[in-house]
C-alpha cells in the first residue's frame, strides 16, 4: 500500500467517486466466482512465458490450464521459484539530514538498477543518504538473517517519473561489507501487455512498515486492467512501507509496480469521506492502518517499459532495464540454491534441482627454482564453527606498547582519553608513578580497582589497513603482569571465567564469557600481517574484557540488538568516505545502572535519570547490566562522535544463582540505544572532554532526553 512516510494528500486527489463505486462492483464480481478472462493472444503469450521458466512442456501446459480454470494447485517448484523472485526485493531505508524518516520497498530490474515509487524517492536528497537492504528477512527457523546493505548512487542521474509514479536508481556494486550486488540477481521486466488474467491470484513480496520481508499469497485477485490505462487493480493485502513492491502473476512474472491503495468511501454532506474498518468516518489522527482499504492499485510494467522506450531511450538506466537479460539464462546463482557442508565436502542444489558435489583435495604446489614453499593456509573450521587461532602475547615488552593516541584522527580532531570523574563507582587502579593508563598495541585501558574490571578501553582503528583473519577466536587470555605486580585482585581472570568450551551446550555452571571491550577485529591492522596479528592478539588481556552472558557475547543472530552491538564499528567504517576509514572507539561497562523501564509507547527504554541499582554478584564478581560505546570519526573535515548503550539485563534475570544486593532484575529484552554523550557522562561517571561538543545527535524529534533512542536495526545508524 502506502509508503510509511507519506501522509494522505497524494491519494485523496485520485479518489474519484466513480473509481470507488466501480471498484465496489469489481470486488463483488471477484468474490462471486473463479471466472478468468483472457484473450487468445494473451493465453498464447502466457504459455510462452511459462515455457521459458518450466523446462517440461507438459508441466507448462498443466500450469497454464490450472491458472485459466482457477485451480489453486501447483507443483512444489512454484515455491522455489518464489524464493528466486524474492531475492532481488529489498527494504529501502530512507534518510534525510542524518535522520531516519521512513521505509519503502524496491527491487532490482537490471544489473545494478533499482526500481521503486517516485513518491518514495521524491528528489535526489532522499537518495543520497538512503540505503537498500537486501536479505532483510528471516530464515527457515524464523531467525533474523544479517542484511546486505548497499548505498545508492546519484550517477547516472536517477530517472524519476511523476506521471507513472516510478523511480530508477543506480545501486553500488558492493555492500558496506563487501558483498556483490550481482548475487541478488534481478527481475527482468517483460514488455508484453496482459501478463495476468482477470480473476488470477497475484502475489506481492514486500516490506510492510519496514518489517522483515513478507509475502501475501491469499485473497489477492486481479480485479481489472484496461489496455489504455496504466493502472491495474487487485485485492492483495499491503500496508505502509509496501510502496515500490513488485506485483507477480501466478508464474512469477512482474506485472505491476505497487504504488497505492483505494479506501472505502461514502458521501457525507456532499463530500467523499474515507471509512474505518468498523464503518466510521476516518480522520488523520487515527492513523492509516485504521482505514478500510477496498483494493490496491499498481502501475503496469508494460506501460512503464513503453514510457522508458518512448521518452527515455537514451538514459543509461532506461537502457539497462530495456536491454536486461533473464539472470537465470546468464547463470546467476539464485536464492533457491542450497548448500550442505559436511566436514569440508559441500553438496549444492540449485533452483533447477541440479546437484554439485565439491570435495576438497590437497594438491602439493611445485616450487619454481629459487622459490620457498608457500606458508600453510590458515585452518578452516567446519561450516558454522569459528576458527580457533593461537594467540601470542609478549609479556616482556609492555614498555614498548604505543597505546591509544588522542591525535589519531588528526591534530585538529583530538579525542583524549576519558577521565574518571570522582570515582563514585570505584578507585582507579594506578601503576607505579601514579599512572592510570595501561598501554597496549593501539589501545589503552583504565581499570576500576574496586570492581576488578575496566572503566573503559580506548582504541585507534584504521580500517584501510586491516589484515588477516580478524574474526578468528583466540585460544587463550592473558593476565597483565604489570597489574599483578601491584594488586592481583585488580583484574578478573580465569579464576572466574574458568575454561569454557566454546561449543558447550550447558552453560549453567558459568554462563559468562570473556567479552571483549575493544574487539580483536578492530585492532588487527598494521603495515604487515605480523604487525596486525600482534596487535589483534594483544586484545586478549583480561583487563580488556568484562563478564558478558555467553548468548550476548557470541552474537546470537536471533537477537537483532545484540548483533547490532557487535556491528557498530562495521557500520561506521562502511558509512565513511574512502580515505577516512579511521575511528577512535571507547568502550566499557556501565556500573550500577538503573534498570530499563517501559516507556509511554510501550517500548523498553533506558532510565538515564532513574534510581541506580547495584550490580548483582555471581561467583564473587559483580556483573554489569549495561555497556557503552563511543565512536569518534571525521566527516566533512569535522570531528563527530556517537554514543550507544546496550543492556544484557534479560539474560542476567534468567540466572538463578545471580544474587542481587538490593533489588531483583526484571526480565527485559536485549536492547541497543543511542544516547547523547553528555547523558553518557552522567551514566558512567566519565568525562569525555570535548566530545560532547561534537555529538552527532540523532533526530531531535525522536530522542527523549531521559530515555535514549532505541536502535532496532543497523539502518538506523548513520555515521
């Protein structure tokens, strides 16, 4: 139906009484029977289209016959073909002036070319900051799949048609994480008119209200189209955010671009008014979801192609669409391809049922004269299991560590180490000479001696020089011998965490992992592989970790917010311009935080002004409920910073042996929030110096001073 940002003015102009009355008749006729209207030419064109998709001519004839007679039965390949058709469909996350303003749906119609509605992309300012999210969906187990996020280009110039309410935009060839756009294929648009029969069931693949990808496969008959009219009307269910979705016939051909809905109306005092689902007069304050929508309207694909051919034939985006080949003919891997990896042997089944078996073989390399044997490849774990890599830390040369550099972003963008203001949450650990900073390779830590955990860990990150397997798990952690020489109780080590098996099913004896504050993947950069690994390995100090529930620490994909927490730096790096891939990242626990509470809108919120509750103890260690992260960077030659807080309160509440000292913890979801740096200072007792003056604040209209801004997915994070 609509795009979630827009109001209702656009649609009021098109709601003529004659159209509404006519649709009433069409809906009644569609509900009366299964009659399907099609001309002989239309039937033959449809037969040829089905034949292209179904290799067996007999199966193609059977499918066509069933469609004509209204038979809802279909062979199982119909579902697999639907998965292929769904792959090029994406959620469009609309941003303007550094703020999230809404969602739409779009789909690829040629290599690198995205189609959606004109009323989704009203002008170039919407395109410049927006993102196309592919694979924003759930898997077969109902778990959230990590999306592939692609930026949009302004060259060549977007092709936007107000007349037919469509827009074509160029998409970047690689995602923010380096995935290729070609892997998502595209939906070739067929110029043949009449690709669906009146009475035929249609399907829309969409992102309603910006939610994970959904499909409507029932109560969705084609009501009417006319050769001289660019519109097609149908009954398919859609809601806000579905604007720009592809409308498919029963053979998975795109027949229309969905763009709006037509409401139930009645005449009141000489005016047409809209009705609610219970028959009352609708008003804008009720919200669009209360409207009784009688039918949906789409722009016919044949008319869009005719428009491109006659008016924009020389435009590069139009040419790409008009000349696009079927990706299946070109051998593009489809969404229906499946893969099973068993100990290195891979069995793949593609969308047509063909099986391929890949068996790894060790082929000895023959060295040329004067060459030395190539080093062995890093170990590859079975699918789904992380690589375990040996961690090497030289504990004899701590004095040589460079530590965190405040001028890493440039002399004019200094980011000093935070200062502990007052020490209300514990005494700062000091080395001889009253030095609080523990320097490591490219990062530094300041310890809370009373809590035996870090106050914070501050790191310099240079993404342009990342090297090696940054996501590998280390095999061991190290105590900092400098700390032990002063006070062995000042760092929490293996006496608490014990030796946990990464794949242990029962974590009830000790549910806590050594959760990195500064990530290994952020530190593993340098001039050589050896230098990068040395820096990455140095992250494995107990001073650089806090107890994190294993489900939280191991980045469960079932919980979107926990996944976002571990991808914040990736989102920042992917958003920054080339040549500006440097960050300063400061992370740490929030001690004795006030528990979250339910906001007025029913959502859980931070309670930044609430009463603090002492952290509960487990095994003699007080477990922080929340963690913070500040990311500083340079954008447009200006220093900027963003602050975030995440909570693990729900997981702590499920631990029977966790002993609260004053109050019990309520069961809450894992949540990520963006907060102002000034608010974070009050929450943590840290002074971030000039950073609060460079706070890249979220949209003021969506940020409540004492609650923070809930972050639901990565698309809300703009650097």
